[in-house]
C-alpha cells in the first residue's frame, strides 16, 4: 500500500452498496405499500424509525399527516422528528 492511499475495508464497501442499492429500493416499496392504508389528518408514530426516511416519504404522499418517530438509537440526522 502506498503512503497516503487508504484502502476501503470490505464491510465499508458492502455497507455503501447496500445503502445505495437495497435500502433505497426497500424504503420506496414500503412507502408505496403503506401509503394507501393511512388516512389524511392522522397522527402516526413510527416505532423503530431509524433515519425516518420511510416515514418522510409517507408524509410527502398523505395530506395533513402528523408523523414522528421513536428509535432506541437516535441518529445525528433524521428525516422526521425522532425521540
């Protein structure tokens, strides 16, 4: 390995690929499936929301939806309010 060159660890590469290829598609498919079940004006608590991206996508599709999340590991950056 040359000085100043940093090789990516295999798990970092797998995690990055998973995030781009699998996670995004799964979140979109779940949002498509769940949105028709939620009525406008509802209050929704997403338990185990992670980064809140799924809840955020649903909130974009349902009018007047009040959605917040709860997770045991609150991330530094989330797409919805998380406690």
